[in-house]
């Protein structure tokens, strides 16, 4: 059964289709009625550009005599302590076209797409790690900028790209972070993913879109003394603490997703001072998650934060219309995530049972924790190359033909998105994790999680990331900087000594993966960049 037919039979499920999504387009002929908007989406015309927003999508804009600045999603500023998007947009509108514009952009935390319409062109960008997924392209002679590629496909009858079809059928496609597409690919050749830290400019006159990197482009000086390091830790901790305070101002009762891991521990520490304004939750979907739940309960109880555990059913029999809701989730993702039933049961169960309006998630933290180095048990990484990016993406040891095709995809991507110009203090492996893994896999998954509730991430701030990239790599690999931030924010929590090690971080697993990584690096591949 098609999704359109399914939603005709279950009209009360229509709001789940592209939930919290958006479409920005020059196309004047999009119908508000019927599939996929069903007359429920908000429509606004700005300077001849049509903005369609799901009823739960935040949409804000300010205008002057010749331009409009808008934001889809949410943002807050830990330096000015502002949570109102209208106020946040005003300096961006004022400074657009000047050197100060990106300084203001870099202050923002949140999950968002930012756009500026001036004359016959649109400038747009996404949050630092691409947690707001977005794609762009020229379809039916008109520009489209959408949260979900499948939405554009539904509107214009696009078919999945043949290469993508072959890739997702590869038997190891779901290994290494799960199913997601490499580089800037989407399921459809007509659309490309919006890569974080690049400003895109689209001309409505000739239909062209260009982009340039605006971050990271400035050299950073690595900390050279203990006092410098302590200052960095204090400054970074204060950004997280300010972000957490802003979250409690923006939402009446935000929920922290809490485990025994270092990321959510540090997030919980950042709430020190506002523990009376937050709640915490964990979910239990497999026996391996019991230690995390026990640790979360102990932490929450110690600091008086209300905590709940949501037990995910082992089968779908008790979940209302699971098959129908799972079909919508798969459709929203464009059929490339290939989630297992356990992940889908989590989404459906949490949507039904968890009353949270917003989850405070601890993602993006891994960017500055040198995730790929830990994952593969390495102290160093090879130089920037298409082969490196392919090896970090998936394992292709037994399919060299597909490996070479992925090399070509990444070779073009590395050139197009200016990775060779990135300062040395931002290692290629970390940039890959932030802009490819987070930007593609992460954005896809955040969009999926919005099926349950809204998501915010206090680490998703470029100034915070810059501070952490000043820390020596060995401290980032060891997580010493994270532990020091947690101690700064909440010494008592630090003294509890709670840390549940992710099964993916065990030494033996890292050793085995490093063997595969090394073999993959030795086998023939793409060219290197100097």
C-alpha cells in the first residue's frame, strides 16, 4: 500500500508525515490540499519565495525594505542570553553582507535552517553539525529547499537514484553507524544534501546554486599551558551551562535523555542550577541498556531530578498501529535509513508514552571527543583523501568495485567542499564525523526522532566547538577535557565516578575495527590531498 493510500485510510496519522518539516521553494504551483500537506501546513510567501511549514515547525522571520531573514527550527544565543528567534534574527539581518555576519551566526545554538532573501537570490545554511537535515535542488524548473528529500519526490514523482539503490542493497550498508548516504548524496539525483558550515547562494534568475565554506577557516592556537587549558575548560563549561539555562527558559519542562555515558553525564552536569526545572528519562529496549538505566536513576535521584524509564516492548503487538507508523517513518527517511524493528519500536513507543515536549540530547559532543579515533583504536589518522573518507564511512573490503565508486564520490565531495583549506587544528577525521556522519546520518536520525518530540542539543555551537578544538588531540581522545568540564560544572556528580562504557568503545572491538581499517587503507583507493 502506498503512503498516500495509507493516510487516506488513517487520516489521524497524517500529521506524522514529514513531522516538524518544511519546504522553501520558488514553485508557485504547490497545492496546500491533498497529499502530502493535506491542508494542514502553514504557507507564507516572502519576497516571492514560498515557505511551507508543518504545524509543529518553528518559523520566524524579520524584514527590512529590501531583504528578509528567516529561521526554520529553533535557536538560542548563550552569549547574549536570548531565546526569541525574532530578536536573534535582527542582528543577522542588519549585518548580512558584512564581515560581522558570520560572527553572529557562530554564536547560535540550536537545530535550524537559516535563510536570507534579497532581490532574486536566497542565501541559506544549517546549524553547525547539520542536525537540521535539509536538501536542495532544481526540480520542475523551480528551486526547492526541503527538510526531507522524499517530500520533493512526492510532489514531483522523483525516483530513487540507481547508484543509491545499489548502495543500500550492499550487505554491509547498515554497518558503521547504520544506514546513511555518503558525501552530499540524497536518495534522488535531482537533490543534494545541505552540508553544514557552508553558505549556499541560489539565484532565482538562472537557477544556479553555489556554496562556500565559512567554517572552520581560521587558524586556532593549541593550548600551550595548564592555565590556558583551565581557561578553555571554564569558558566551554559556561557556554553549556548558559545553553541549558536558555533551554529551561524556552521550554517549560525540558527532558534530558540520561544514561551513564560521558556525553549525557556532562549534559546533566550543565543543568546544575536548574535541576528544579528539568526532568530526565531513559529507555530500556535491550538487556545491555540496564546498566545505563541504573546509572541514570542513581544520578537523577542524587540531584532531585524527576526521572522515568520507558520500557520498549519486545514485540509490536501492544503498539497501536505499529505497521502504519513504521511505514510513515520509513517514508519520511526516503527508504535509506533501513532501521531495524527495535529502533522503530523505540520511536513508536516513545511517541505514545513519553509526554516530553522537547528532549535535550547529547549529540555533537562526540565531534570534539575524536570519535573516529576511539572507534578505530587509533592515535593518528591517515592524511586527507577520498580513501580516508570512504574508510570512515563504510567497510568495502569485499566489494572493491563499490569502494572505487565511493572513492570517486568522496573525491568530488572533498574538492567541492574545500576540505583541503581547513586549518590543521581541525583533523579531517573529525570534520568527516561532523559534516558527513552527523550531517548525513545524524540529521536523518534527528528528523526521525522528531516523530516523538522536538530535539535540542546544547553542544551544537561553533564557538564551543572552536574552544574544544584548541585542546590537544590526545586529551580529546582520552576524554580528559570532557571529564574536566563535568567536574567544573558539577564536582559532586564528578565525584560519583559513574561512567558506563559504550559497548562500541571496548578495546577489543576497537582493535578488530582497526585491523579492518588498516586493511581497507592498504588496498588500492583514491588519491590523497597535500
